[in-house]
């Protein structure tokens, strides 16, 4: 049998609330940061542990083909039945920047302006290429990095 990334057996069930961001637009600077917040509730009848994972998606990149989804942050939480915990992650330039692989460029980190998405849970599909404005999962949120 094949198991999904991040899949684990548990005696409990966890439900995620909608992802929220501290801002939806930011400028590229060394001190730029973005807070990502999600509430996780144990809806099962037993206490349990859940690994909350945060992924970053960059739909388009000029210097190379972007990864489909990158795991950037994670934390493990313990919840009693019915308990909710708000989980917060902080993303910085280190997280959304990539190394420019051009020969002779000394692999400096660059940040390309444009749309980025964050997602929680490995199986979340953010619908990043749908330009129709269709609503994707509440487990996704979009932000934009502006050119300086």
C-alpha cells in the first residue's frame, strides 16, 4: 500500500480552519516577513498529536522551473478531544527566495516579484493556475511580492 507524504496513523481526527495571513502584499526587503495562521481542532474522542505543515508554492519563476510545492515550516502539537490550538508560522525572505544557479553568479539568493501561495496539509490543492477566479481551498492563501 502507498502512503501520502506526512500520512500517519492516529486515534483521533483533526480539522483545520481557514488559513489567514498578516498581509497579502509585501515588498522584497531583508526584513520583510509574513505571518501565517491556522487553527487546528481535535474533533476526535481521543487525545492526539498532529504535525502541522506549511508549504510554499510559486506558480511561475523566470530563472528556473519552480517546485510544485515546498515544505517550509512544520510543528507538532498535542491536542485533547475538542481542544483547538492556533498555530502561527513566520515566513521571511529566506523562505520565498531561491538561489540563482547561473554560472559565475556565486549562488546568491534572489526573490522574484509575483504571486505566491501558502498551503497547510500535504494533500491541499491550491488551484494556482486557475485564472478564472475560482475559489480554492480555505487551507490555501495567496500573497504578492512587489518589486522594489
